[in-house]
């Protein structure tokens, strides 16, 4: 956790100096698995992902770390569009299923389609939780809880760093 905070601190400093966009773009172009159209399941080792993903994404997506509450870029964000897996490009959520929450992480009441995410029991930290993973690349995205709004009553509590957002293009 300490290490993660350090990474976020370094990221913030980079952002202040305008380097983070270039760095992220650089990492994205070097990712040969990233596709918004491919749906075939990926089998990629963590050793390989570590070479491809920026460190703050690798740590959450591949080592199930949790980004610090209230710090993610999509926590207070309500633009209309689609959220994709930042690791592989798989479509995950529509902005229409995102809801305002005080938990500190972006939250959705349903995935874009049934198989876009998969679930796994998580008994870490002495808690019984259900982990939410990307249905294409098996990356850790966050957890699901039963305190969400209608119509599902579910709260998909996600880490912003694992999400890419593409806004709806407005035709004027
Ligand atoms: Fe993925």
C-alpha cells in the first residue's frame, strides 16, 4: 500500500509537469493485446504484462492492489460514454449505469454485457468479498457489493486506473 501511494505521488508530480499523458500514450501503443473489437480470451503472463503496463496499472490490475479512495480520475466524473478495460480494451460499463456514491471509487450497477466481467471469491484482508475481473484478460478491476441502487441492487466498485473512458461523439 505504501508503495502504491508512492507511485501515485510520483504520478501526480509527473502530471504537474505534463509528462503523464505522453507516458500513458507510450505504454498504450506498446500494448499488442489492447483491442476494442477483439473478444477472444487472453492468456498473458504477469511477467509479460509487467513489461507492457504502466506500474500503477500493473499493481492494481495484476496484483489486486486498491487505489486510494477519492483519488481516482473517474470517482467524480459524469460524462456520457463507455468504459473499457485499461489493460486489454474490453468494453466493461456504460456511463448510464454509473451512479453517484460516497464510497470513493467509481461505481456502476451493471456491466455492459453479462460476460464482460467475471467473478471470483476473495477472502483477503479477513473479509468475504467478491472480486470483479475483466472477462477478456482476467485483470482485477475491483469488487461487487449488494448495496447498489435499482434495478440490480449491485455496486460494482471499480478502480479508476483500470478503466479507459471514451465519450459519446456528439454530432452537431
Ligand atoms: Fe481486460
